[in-house]
């Protein structure tokens, strides 16, 4: 798991809380900011998953060389 996935998960959770709080209080701007933060989190998470997949594919095709004597 990389930093993009961690930040994405945090943004999704915080955005969800903002969206729900905005909905409960009738605060539409807060609700909209929460939705935007959730979307940002989903995009960060997707980017992180893509980076992880690329790294994993690279490790499989180019395994680390054994440097022991």
C-alpha cells in the first residue's frame, strides 16, 4: 500500500463524514465539499492501486538480483 492509497482512504472517510454532516444539518455547501473530497479520495485510491499494480508487474518481470557472494 502506498501513500496515494492511504491519502485516498482518508479523503474518502472525511468526505463521507462531511457529506453526512451537511445533509443532517441542511448545510448544502458542506455536503458538496464532502462529495468533492470523496471523489478526490476515490481518484487518489485508484492512482495508488495503479501504481501498486505497475510496481508488482515490474517486480515479476524483473526480479531483484541476488547480490550475495
